[in-house]
C-alpha cells in the first residue's frame, strides 16, 4: 500500500488505492469519507451495489472528535462498522470505515494495529496530495503575476513611445 500510495497525485487515486488495499488485506468492505469545504463528510467514491452503508452521523462524530468509533470501541459499539479517523500530522483528513466479513478479525490486536498503520499511511498520502495542490496553486499564481507584469511593461512601453512623439510634435 505504501508503494502504491507514493505514486498517487490526486485524492481520488489515494481513495481507490486505499479502499482496494484494505478490502483485499482484511477481507472487508471499506469506504473513505473526506470532508467537503464546510467540514461535512461525504463518501469520496460513488456508491456501488454491495458497498458499505456507512452512518454519516457516526463518521462525522469520529471525524470531529478525532476518535475511533463503532464496532469494537467504547463509542457506539453497537455499529457493525468501525470508523477510524485518518490522522495526519497537521489534522484529521477523513474517516476510514471498515466492516470485516469476520467480526473476530477486527478484535485481534495485531490486525487492529495493521489497520491503524494502513489508516496512518492513507492520512499521510492525503495530506501530501493536499500540499501538492497548494504548491501547484501557488506556482500558478506566481506565473500569472509574472505574465501580468510582463504585459503591463510591454503596454507601458508601447504607449509611451507614441505619446512622446505626439508631445514632441505639439511643442
């Protein structure tokens, strides 16, 4: 998963790689929920037949609190789905929702530690993509400003020359 995520340059790629890896490694259904501009979570992939039916309320709580919720936890343990916050160094980037075919699988400490490691890798990949987008935006703004300054300098020169001639003729 780490190798595959290192090549992802868009959030959609990170989500697709992550969901496929989690489903394959844990024999489970998985979904990743990412926040929109208002901080409200939404599924990042179109809902497909047989996909995981997440409870947005539980996922939003886990996102806002930055805590694990759902199956096997002290918070809303009645849920069949485990909601893991995707904690990156700067902030929580989303929620990984997982429902294992074998409920026992998520109770094994080694499997849970592996799942936490997957979640950390996904969070770091999402944060990296976020900062790549910020850097690309900054480069675009810098290039736009450079072009604007070049255009103004050319227009200024092109207008100055005829005006100088006209002023010279009027004198």
